[in-house]
């Protein structure tokens, strides 16, 4: 057996890593006749679309106009409208002179989010601590900016909030609330305790089965009938809760899928080390489960972000609602493409950032994957 | 001296299937037991009952004076005393080798980060893979992973080590390195209960060999006697089968 020690000292090879086959940029575009033909056709189409867009937006674009009618003379894009209305679209009914406040709040939020999403900052104890302080401070600052009523800022009630800030609040608060709830629901649905399992299953099935529009309606219109009359709750908060509950149900199912992919041996190892249920979940099970469901979670995040636009049905004026409202004035009647294209590009840009981030995160976390 | 593990008439059933049938066993401190027997004979269930991974239906199991009982809430205390090494390693794939060895002590034993790291590092050295400390399990060979798993178990400073077929999932050339670590561990006087079919290992380190079949312990004898005179036909059959495979 002593001889074996020497043998063990010469370490075995590490497991082979399968190299991914790499293709050049143009691979598959021109390798066969049919492929080349399809490629050429698509390139031709793209060029045609590009030229048409250029022609519409730039060549025939109208910069000087007072009304939609004047804009219509070239049949091109009405830049004059956007120049006149962009602040209404971005900030909705928020008082014009105070719109720097939501603008600043969004910048703060973007900075905070950008900093928090850098994985490099999670590893360091000190930077984690800094983030832990930055979050409540920034949230408080954002709340103070939006609501006002402090530091000499005039108060602005939440029913006047709108546009992109409202969309971002609905999405970020809704999604973070939903995420926390979803983890609990997913764990609960796999619980050994029948009552908890039944409650979580019922919750998920209910909120997944009811249309979001109906939930929002319930939250805004019917809510007052169900509670004592002296009970009031901000309509924004009610919408927020409806969003969180709805998306929690979807996220819970995605997370449950991730939990199901964790081998039983992981639980056995946690138990044998004497970890408690919550220790095991927090340090071992959830980190692995969540990592595998990043793509489907991001999918839900993006859907949630866009679905915040449904608040128009309870007369909140989010980004899309504001775009809708921007042509309400008689002089801009009849314009449709400009406002919707404008907000579509904003939605698209934000969603593109989200998916790019999730791809980066997946790549990063791929390290150490089994 | 009082035994560190005592099992008295332990029964375990899955539905109609009796997996452990009146198993009784006493293991003294520093004693090394090898458990063998055909597949499905209840070996894994036996060792898993000792640290409460599996709840037994009847009988008593006492570890270091503590009755193993989920209902009585003694499992945390039991698991501080009993560590386990699995056939499939069961390392945490998102943690490095070192982190695998510190997570238990930090969370379950409340040991400080620095101290947990230092002793985990010492253990990785002891299983001869200190240079792999910062690698992830997927970057390690099977033999290396199992040695990390042994270090992880030892990091809990257990009084008893359970091994459930620690080399069965390994390629032949890696079995040796794991067995060597286990032999060294045996030399330190650790109490070990090892399910294995490595009869060379059993002959060398075991004080007693248990032969199991159909959930019963059919023979409990020192290795010399076990190999010289298997008590039952089943054991004889099993041994000749195992040894023939070893020779091949
Ligand atoms: N969770 C379980 N549910 C039902 N049957 C099980 C379970 N675990 C083990 N068994 C059965 O118990 C018997 C003994 O299993 P095990 O202790 O793993 O045997 P061994 O380790 O000796 O191969 C087998 O027949 C197996 O199918
Ligand atoms: Mg087994």
C-alpha cells in the first residue's frame, strides 16, 4: 500500500475539455448555391429597407413644423413633433418644471443598477458592503426626488408620475418583489409539508391563470369594494402588487424547474454536513438552481418590463401611455408612427441591454459548471 | 469503553420491501468496519441511517450517546459527529475545492472564516491536492474529487466517518489514490464504516467485515476469518465473484 502513495503523488490528468467548433464569421453564408442565393436576397432586402428608412427619416424628414398637417407635406418623419413632445413622452404628466427630478432619479437608478450588476463587485467584501449602503440611500434619494415634499421640493403625488420613470418603477419594483416571492413559492411548492405545498401551488395556479389585465383591474377598480372604506392604498402601489404577484407565479415555475435539475446527492451532501434547510438553500441549492434558469428568468423580466404598459387600462400613464397621449393635442392629431417608433426604440434598447447582460452573466457563471 | 455507534434491531422498510431487517451493530471508537454484500442488500441504507439521512422505522441507533431521531431533533448533533463520503462525490459544483471544505464548518459548526480556510487547506494537503484548492470540481479528475470529498468530510472534525462505496464510481487507475488516503486516515485511528468491495483494502485496514444480504447482516467477522471461512453460501458466492473480478 505504501507503494501506492508514490503512484497517487503523480496526479492524473485533468478531464479533457471539449473544444467548441469555431466557425468564421461568414461560415454557411456562401458555401452552397442555395445558401448564397438566400444570402444575396437577404442582403438586398436589408439594403432596400435601409434606404427606405433613410429616405423617410432623413431625406424627407421634417424639422420645422407647427402641426401634423405641415409635417405631412413630404410624407417623411416628423422630427418637429418629437422635438416638441419628447418630454411629455418621457415624463408623462409629471409637472413640466419639475421633470429634472425624475430625470435625475433615473440616472441615479441606472448608476446604482449598473454598479450592482458588475459581478466583480460581488466578490469583494468591501464593495458588497458599499453596495449594501448605496441601495437604501439611493432608493431614499429617488423616492425623495419623485415625491418631493422634502428639502424644498414641491410635492408631486404618485398619480402624476408617468412616462419612462413610471415604467421603470413598475418594472423594477415589480420584478424584484416578484423574484423574492417566486423563490419562496418555488421552494414551498417542493416542500414536504402538504399545507404549504397546497398553498403555494394554489397561489401559482391562480395568478398564472388570471390575465394580467384582469388583475390590474381588480387592483384598481374592485379593490375598494373589498376593503373597509377608510382603507386607502395608493393606486400605484396596488398596481405594483398586482404585477409582483402575477410575475412571481411565472418566475416560481421557472425557478422550480431549476430546483428540479439539482441532483439528490446535493441535498444528501448538505444534510450530511449538518446544514439547515435555509443554509442549504441559500448557499448550495439556489445558487445552482438560479444559474441554470437565468435564460428563462430574463425572458420573464423582459416580458414583465414590456407588460407594465398594461397599466394604461387603469389610467396610469407609463411610457407607452405617454406616447399615446402625446398626440392628443389637436395640432398633432393623426401622427402615429413617430411616437410609437420613439418608445419602441426605448423599449428595445432597454431589453437589449438586459439580454446582453444576461448573456454575459451566463458566460461568467458557466465557470465551474458540471 | 462504550461503543461510539450502536444499532439495535433496526428495521427499515420501503413499502412492502424490507431493506434493513433487525440489524444490530456495535462499533467501538477507533474501530474500522467494512460492509460488503450484493447490490441492493441494504448497505447504503445502513450507513445512511447512522447519520439520519434515512429515517429508520424501528429499533434504536445511538451515536456518541445521542439517539438518532428526526422527531427528537437530534440530527444536527448527530451530524456534527458523523461525516459521510458518497459514491458520486456530491461535491458542490459552484464552489471551489477549498470552499467545498469550508462551507460546512462555517455554517454548521460556526467556525470563523480564516480558521475554516486554514484547516481546510491543511486537509487538502493531507489528501494531497493542495494545488487544486482553487479549482472547481468539474476541473478535477474523479479521484481528485473524491479526495476533496474526503477532506470536506474531515473538515467537520467528525468522530465517525462513513464511506458509501467511495471508489465505485472511479476509473480503475484512480481507485488507488483514494484508497491510499483512506488507509492513511485509518492509521490516525479514525472510526470508519466503509461500504466497499475493495477486498484488498478490507483485508488491510478492517477490524471487522460485515456481510449483508436481503437487509440482514449475515456475517460479522474479522477479515482473516471472513476470507478463510465465509459463513454462508451467499457470502462464499459473493466473495468468489468479487475476487474473480479483482483478479481479472
Ligand atoms: N428511496 C427509496 N425508495 C424505495 N426503495 C429504495 C429507496 N432507497 C433504496 N431502496 C431499495 O432498498 C434496497 C436497498 O438499497 P441500498 O441500501 O441502496 O442497497 P445497496 O447500497 O446495498 O446496493 C434496494 O432494493 C433499493 O431498491
Ligand atoms: Mg449502495
